[in-house]
C-alpha cells in the first residue's frame, strides 16, 4: 500500500479536538459554556487567552504556554480554583503540551480541568464530554487504548443524553472511536461505528458535507483493510461522486480518492481499471499545473 493511501479526509485526532466547545485545533477563546454577563475581569481573561491563541498560531508554543500560565493564574485569582474559566485555562495549557508531545504534562492538566468541570458543572455537562475526549486522545497517543476507549465512550454517552443517538453532534466522538478501533486493528468495530455515522449524516441531509465524504472514505479504507474490495470500491465511488458534485470533475480535491480507487483495483488484480484512474490523476494534475 502506498504511503499516501487513504489520506483523503482521514480522521485527524488533532482536528476533532474540542477546546471548550468550538471543535478547533489549538487553544480556544470561548470560555466554558456559561451565560453569565461579561465583566471587565471576564474581558481581561479573554484578552489573555487571545494572546495564547495568537502565539499558538504563530508556532511559538513555549511562549504560548507561558501566556497560558498567566491566564491560569489570573483565572484562579479572579474567579477561584473551582471555576469554569480556570478549567478552560487548564485545558488550553494541556493542549499546548499535547501539541509538543509532552503527554505526561498534558494528561495532568487535562485531568485537573476535567475534575473542575465535573465538580462545578456536573457529570453530564457537555464540557465534561469535551474534557473526556481530550484526555482520551492523550491516551490514544500513548497507546493506552483501553483507557482511551472508556473515555471516548463516556464522552459519547454524555452527548447522546443531550441530543439523542442520531444527531450530527455525535460526529466527532464517533470519528474518534472509529479511529481508535482502526489503530487497534478492530476493523469490524470501526466498520460498525462508521456505518452508524453515515446513517446519521444521511438522515440529517448532510451528504455534501466534508464530514460525510470523510466518513465514506474512512469506511472504504476499513473495507480495504478487511479485504472487502467490492465494498471498498463501491464506497470510494460514493465519495468520489460527492467530491465531483461539489468541486467538479477536474478538481485536485479528487486526486487522492482516485489514487485510493487505483490501489483497490491493483490489489484486486484489475490492472486495466487501475490504469484508467492513474491516467485521470495525471490529467487532473496537468490541467491544474501540479507536479507529478
């Protein structure tokens, strides 16, 4: 299998992180989901977080951590140790450590944030789900798969209590769970989760969304790993059709799924079909003046 096989919209654990509710990669400006009236202290705390985000976006992670600690100190002094804003500051520092690969420090800060959110907001609050998800991702990165699975499932359960079992808000935790199963080689479990997610998107009329196309691609990849080449072919075709509808037939966005389909045909011994897709890839790259 080529190194770049199945890259199109593959689930990225980094991308599905939710830092206080906004599902962005990196620290977030939004505080925990409170509706209290903004004060000058709130604004000052948000300004400190803005600095953290700016430094993060500039790639100045060590400086961002220093700014994060300043934000944390401010939150503790102004709002108290057991406060959602303190939890958010802890969470953001944890994420910065995670980005650096300092998983022990990240785990410690995530746990502190989680404990505060549970104490202040309750076990079933959506922000608790976010903290569980983030901590689980550290366990995933450190190959503590049993711990990661439990926390991902706990996070999923909390969201289900709020929105039901077929809401699009379940996309991120289901994605994470399927990725965990894929890394473990538990392809049957991954297949089941991805099929559920596809059904959720289809029920919500989200067939043209990036997340839906990504899920199709992910499911096709699972079929490939299972040796179910006809299923992989059919599902990749669905993803390709959605991409063509959205971007046109000569868009570079199509190239990797075309490569994936060529790989399926090569693996199943159909060199002629594989060649047609390789030829189409070269044509798209020529039209768009891309290398290769």
